[in-house]
């Protein structure tokens, strides 16, 4: 369990404000339920998901953290580390963990850390603060942010949910599959894609290049006569 340190230290060079896709995730040091975490050191060269929560002891957040525990092996198989952030103290996190475990009828510890951010310093830096929702003390609450971070420590995907809408972590797994696939192969994943479905060949490849790399490609004829809907299962 984490020790008693209630501050977040943003490392030198960290600019204020939100993040854009492709930005390097800021390095920081913060306390967590697994002790002090230096974020870049914790990331190493792994994929990771950082997801924030409005508050401990709230119903939607409890269901979400329980679901992430249930899916933890699915994330591990994909080489994805998971870390949560909530604006309560480590003491609250540790007590709340017991409620989360009870919700999913589990025992032991959560297989991922929860960061402490009582002063909202980290949430504000990362653009996770909800400007509308406030707690009982009038402090701004964090929204339900999801950041998928690549092995290069850059932001690959960002989704923001309001406090009243729980996340779909099966969709987040699907997005991880898409990001990892499209890093390896010159394809893009179409609407509602799932692993095993056919993909689209990226427009950057000429027809000759596409035919060479994907000899079994399927071309969908279009009224425009433009050959941009090129499908493949070779990935």
C-alpha cells in the first residue's frame, strides 16, 4: 500500500494545459496504492492506459474499476499496463478497494495502482478536469478520461466521458487491438471492426504497392471510379 505523500510533482519541462494526440505524456512523480510512482519509469517501453475517475466511493467508478480488474489478464496479454487516477487520498483509495473487490466478488488486491491527486494538480495538467461537476466542497471533479499511451510514451488515443456515463472497456480493448495492429501492418480498421474482420489498406500505398503487399486484396467498385476501398484479411 502507498505511503503518506499527498503531492504530485510534475517534472521539469512540463507545460500546463491539455494533451494532443502525439504529445509525449508528461513525466511526474505521485503517490499511489502501490507506493511512489515515477510515471515514465513505470511506463518503461510498454503500452499503457491511464484512466481517471471523478471520486472514490461513487457508484459508476466502482463498477468501472471492478471491470478493469476482471479484464486485467486481457490487458496483460496485449502488453498493456493499467493505472487509475482519482482525486481522493491513498487512505480513501485503500478503503474503496475493498468495496470494488466486494462488487465483483473478488479477494486480494487490485492488480493495478490508483494514483492520488487530492489537489487536482495532475488532473488539471493532463486536461482531465470536468468544468461542470464539483464535489461537496466545491472542488472540480475529474471527468472519465481514457489515455492510451504507446511504447514511445506518446498519447495514441484520448476519450473523455462525463461523470454520469460509464466507460465500455471492451471497446477500449478493441481500440488497443486496432492501434497495435496498425502499427505493425499498413492497414486501417473500418467502422465496428473486430479482430478477425477484414481491414482497409491505407491510402498511402499505391495500387501496385497494395497488390504487392496484399495479393489477395478485395477492391470495392465505387461510382467515383476511385480505388480507395481496398480490403484485406492478410494481417
